[in-house]
C-alpha cells in the first residue's frame, strides 16, 4: 500500500516536531546542568572596580584573574580608579572609609547603571560612621548569610571523594588559645578567666607576648586536643578564621564562643564543635573537655564529619571579588540602602 503525499507530509512533520522537542530538552538539560555545576558564567562581561584595597594589602590584578584562578568567566577586576566611568560595580571596603583613609567619589559623575557595594568582614561593633553612607549603596557584601553578596570566612561542602581519616589521639596539650587583642570587657575574656581555673590553657599571641608566625600557628595548635575559637564579638553569622583556619585546619576540636549554636550548625560541619553556651558553667564545660580527652570514642565523634564533608576557606580578596560576578544575575537591580546603619546593626 503506497502512502499518500499528505500522509508522508504528516509523518515528516511529526518527525520534525519530535526532533525539535528532543533538541530542546537536550539544550534545556545542558543549560540546567551548567547552572547547577558551573554557575560562574555571567551572561555578559562584568567589570568590577575595587576603589581601595582592604587594610592596604594589595594583590595583582593583571590578566583575567577570575578565569585563571577560579574558572569564573567574563569577570574582570581592576583597582585603577580611572576606570570609574565604565565600571559595572564599584566596591568600597568600610574600614578605609571609616578611618578616613579613603573617601567616596561623590565628585564624579556616577553612571546610572553602576552599582556600589559596601564591603565589610567585621562585626557590627567595628563598623562605625555609617550615617554619611545613607542612600549611596546598592548591595552589601559581608560574611552574613543575608548580605546581598555573602562571602563567609569559610564554608562546609560535601565530599566528592572517599577519605580514610583518623583523629590523632594522645596530643601533648589539652587546650590552646591564640589571642592578640585581649580586652577584659569582652565575653571571651570572662570565659577564659573562669575556665583556666579548672583546666590548663596554653595561650599564645601578642597579648601575652608569645606571638606565632603564620608558619608556626597551625603546627602549634595541632599539638592540642581543643582550641578556643572565641570570637571577639557575638554577632549574627560572625564566624571567623578562628574556627575555619585555627581549629579545623590544625585538626583541633573547636570550643566556640560567638553567635548562636543555630548559626554554627548552619555553617560548620555537623558535630564538629563544642559550644560554650551548651553548658551551665565553665566548670561543666571543663568537665566535658576532660571527659572527651579521656574517652577516645567521644573524641573521635568530633571528627566523623571528615568522612562526608570538607571545608573551604576564603582568604584571597580576589576570590571574594570574583564571587560578585557569580551572584550578579540574581542581585536586585534597583536596590538602594536608605538606612545602611540599620541593616548592619540588625
């Protein structure tokens, strides 16, 4: 039986529809894959101007650093202020503004599409002189999870490989603490002064004239079972290198004092820390530390996360800046902080 012309045309049309649908879903699947596993692909070139380097410590920006170092495409960094008129984003680190070491370019014509970013990795108590910044900034960049551009000191990631990890028992030191800016009125000072009545604590840092170089920091802490990851300020989400570097990278169990347990649980690996607030007194805390140190099973429980998770730290300002491009497509285009001080202190 011969197929009529109309039937052949219908079959061809159905075949074309099938092939078109197939190609569409292949493209869609590939797009979703790229969005999930390669989110650092902006739709267009984005230029980011860093108005001044945080704390005066600069890095090289020649070449395509975001691509070369972090595989983030179409993202270009510069610290050349002459690029102000063409920059998509201008980043201002608050500490230099606060101290008068730098000032905002209010005398220049600001492009209507340009976004200004307020950057600070400090807790609220260290972010003064915010009132003059009213109505100037579009985005916040901070360790806080609710910042427009969230850049924590570190983050927890699922492991993608098998790891045979063993905790190191029989360390020669029970507890250590590295502190340079000790102030008696801080909560951490009170906890330390009380805790040392019950257990020995080896203290290092400028405060007691026993500073540690970067080379000696982690090896010294690694000799101890516990490390006091005490923040100088108890603020929402403020979990600094005292946890991510000093404790985790040294392989010590962190005893934390800072934000709430919920904040630590949201950011740190599961079952990886001991929170001061979980104990009625420093005597109870000291008793728990002694118990864990004497019980190998209890001690190794704090290292089980190594089998399923790993940590990543952020230390290079270039990586932090490149993250702006990663998050750029989802950032609010028309936001202006009319009361930046309220947000910082919230």
